[in-house]
C-alpha cells in the first residue's frame, strides 16, 4: 500500500519559469522530505515542461500540462484536486 505524503506542495504556473528554479530548490533544500510537488502548467508554450524535463530530480515532481488554458482559479483548483497530502502548501 502506497503511503500518501504528509504535505502536497502545489505550484500552479503560467508562463513563469523565471522563479521556478529558485522555488523548487527551496523545497528540495528542506530537511523535511515527506512531500509531493505538483506543478499544473497553464502556460501558452512548453517552456515550463522543457525546464522540468531537464531537472535531475524530476522524479520528485508530478507535472501536469493543461491541454487548454484553464485560467487562474481553475488551474489552482485543479492542482488542489491532484493533491494527496494531509496538508497543502501553495
């Protein structure tokens, strides 16, 4: 039986790769490790997806590219629906 993570860190993104590296490194540098990272990508291009695919730790990231742009509230809600943790951090 697969144990759910304690914390789901959700990152709804839209055309913003500029700070993604810094945000992900901040998460990975924590001593607490019982978490999942969920990225829901609402971007108009594949820049975020290409970046995530270059990461050596991409196996720690659950990446979802929205087939159509959902817009801010729906993208955030979609990320929340995917979260499996007891606690959620946006």
